């Protein structure tokens, strides 16, 4: 299962752990979380999350815009 990361605070949602503080059972995929689920760290909505990719891939995916 994919991990999802909050773009507001970098909280990482791990489906294998769920979010037991908010009655989300371990093993719950991100897309099965209730729509009203909020980031435990900063209360961002689900649409602020994106699929987590490893750090090395981040660096490749984000171009440098400093040259303009
Ligand atoms: Zn957050």
C-alpha cells in the first residue's frame, strides 16, 4: 500500500499503521479514509495529501527555477 504525505506539515500517513487516534484501523488504505478525516498534525484535508515518494525521487522531480 502507498504511503501519503501531508503537503502542509509533512505528516506521513502509513496505511499499515492507520491512525488509531482517530479510529482508523491499521491496514486502511488512504483512499478508504473517511472524507472528513483530517491530518492529525495540522488538520489539513485529505486533498492536501499526495502520494509519498522517496527523497531521492523528490529531488529529481522538482526542477530548479532559479535560472530565470
Ligand atoms: Zn498536516
